[in-house]
């Protein structure tokens, strides 16, 4: 009888271990959801560009809302979620992320004032995009001019201003710029 009790106890422990392992693995493989708000999504061109950027990342589903200016991402791993954000940034978009495990990577550059700055890779598919970019750039103290043009993703900003303020203004407007110049570093 003692052998039977040991056999029974061993099976109960094995089943308990299997159950516990299954619960832990299920928790590790639960999908991750992130909402990006305050994005620049003025038209179907914008929403399509964000969705197209996300398609590049396996294991990620993307839903954009032009009305709410949001994108909801569901990913199978944190790594894939971060990669999706990186692809969205590369497409020229930015916003507020509601999950601290992932982020739009900071843009690093000199904080010294400059007389001119080339900004590149900002999404600009229509006149509403162009107007939003111009409005953001022109609101920066010290900016005296720019050559932002419809459907052009690169432009020059002129004046006596901080590049940091230009980046912050563009990001607040929902864009992710690439700053070109000798004192800049991109993530």
C-alpha cells in the first residue's frame, strides 16, 4: 500500500507541476497591448502609413483611429512591440505610449542654438500634414523661416533656435523627425 501511496503522490505532484508550468507559460505568452495617443493621423494616407510600418513586424496587429488620433498595437512579445514602435518612428510618426516597457527612442543632439537645421523623414502625405509641420516649427522661439513643402519629408529650419525645441514641437504634433547634422546622433 505504501508503494501505491508514493505512486499516487508522485502523480499528483507531477500534475501540479504541469499545471503550474502551464499557467506561468500562458502568462509569459499573453499578448501585449499598447495604445499610442496624440498621433498625427489627419487622413487615410497617415493611417495607412502607420499600418504599413507595423506590417513589417511579425506578431503585431495594428488598428489606427483617425477620429481618436490613436493607434492600438497588440504584439506577441515586448521585443516585437518595441520593433513596431521603431518602425512607426521610421515612418515619421510619434505619440504618447501608455506602456513603460516600450518607448519611442529619444532623439539625441547638441543643445546649443543653431542658425539652421535639416529635418528629415517626417511623414508628410497631404496639405494637412504640411500645415501641422509648419505650425509646429513656426511656434518654436527663434525660428524665422522654413522650407516645408507639401509631400516633402525633408526640410530646412532657419533662425537662432534650439534643435531640442524643434524636435519637441514636432513630436508634440505627432511626428518623429530625424535631425541631420554633424552634432546629431540617431538611435
